[in-house]
């Protein structure tokens, strides 16, 4: 038995779930994704990762700028769906869209709700020092990530970067959504309301946040660096270059904030120090600290800002 679905998603995070649903043999009536955006040096319009996968499987792709119009809502309702699956789509779903599928609309969210509702839950979990995070399948309501939860899966944040945790949660989420849909088909799923307390908002990452302030404690900067690695990347000024710091570990050490303390790229912070192990110079590939030191003079006493 399979369900008639619409899949609504845009970035890489959504791709494993779409691939899983295709593999499960569900009847995917349409794919909704964000319109192609300019990308690369030539700024040519490039379809989203979800749209690319959909096209490769011959699936119908729709890229409306909005779902607020009566025409867009009728087009969606005419699909006669059992359910809509939403993974990092990027558009709000109006009530007529939410109400159209027979079973409802279901979202895969990258946090343990109600912790980190909003746009950047994976980054915020790392940056806040959460010991664990996870993915949840929830029934969508008009509120922002407020609906009841069908299923969840947890994982330790440990010392993972955003990139590592993003990929892990995308894989966990694909399996979780497949299991949730199977339970929906059987009528055996239990929906649990979210707790009334503990909600936080995971706002988008701002450009200003990515600038490393060496006066802050090493443990806080460690979380910032991992939470923004590899993109957009936490950065500092090293001479006349902007250096992206992709991985660093807290170590003992003291000095003026931003001062390089030794020849292994240990940098003094407001409290403790960080040893940079991976970084990226403008226009170059990411590199380990040893490789970086070969072509970029950062001797002891250099001040990063």
C-alpha cells in the first residue's frame, strides 16, 4: 500500500527524505520547491537540490513564489492527496493548503521540539551547547512548529560540526519520516502535543554573528565555530585576510585576546584558548592547520581580530 503525496522541500537537508519516499514506492503527485536561484560565479539560475532529484526521477516540480493565491491553493487541492510531506521548504503554508490533504501535512524538523522552533535549529543547538538534539515528525498547524509530534529520534551533539550534524539528522529524518508514514497508513500512530514550556526560537544566522570575538570564553567560541562550520563559517581577520575557522578545540593558555600563543595556532581568548586545527583562506580550499602554516605566516605573537 502506498500514499498519494506531495513533497515540499528545497535544500540538501530534504533530499534524503525525498529519496526515501521514492524508494518506498509512494505515489508522489507533485514536488514543491523554491524557484531556481542565481548561484556560482556566473550567477546562473540553478534549481534546488530537491528539484534536481525530482527531475532525475521524472517527477512534476512546481516552484511557486507563494501559496497565498486562490489559484495556487486550488491547484494543490486538485492533487487529491493523502498527505503532504514538508522538509525545509521555505514557504509558509496557508490554512487552505494545510487542510487540503486527507490525512494532513507533516513536517520533518531538525530539533527536539519545542526546543528550537524556527529557521536554524541545528546551528542553534550546537551554539547553545545542547548535549543532544534530534529530528521530529510533527503535524503542521498554522503556528510556527507548534503541532503535535508523531515520532522523534535523538542523537548526541558531542563535538560535531553543523555540517556533520546536518548530514546525520538528514539521514535519521529520512528513516523517521518513512516510519511515521507507515504508521499513518496502519492507523497506529499516536500524536503527542508539544510541552507548554521550553520553547525557544532558532533565528536565522546573521552575518555579524559569524565574526569571532576573541574576548569571549574559549568554550563559547568553540561552539560558535562548530555551529557555523562549514557554512557560513566563523571568521576573523588575520593581517589583511579574512580567515574562516572551521574547527578548533579549547585548550589551556592565556594572553591578550586574539594573540597567537605558539606555533600550533593556539589563540588566546577572553577565558582560556583555542587551538585552530582547520581553516580556510579566501579563494582556497579548506585546509588543516599544518598545511595552512606552510603558505601563510602566522607566527607567535600575531594578533587576530
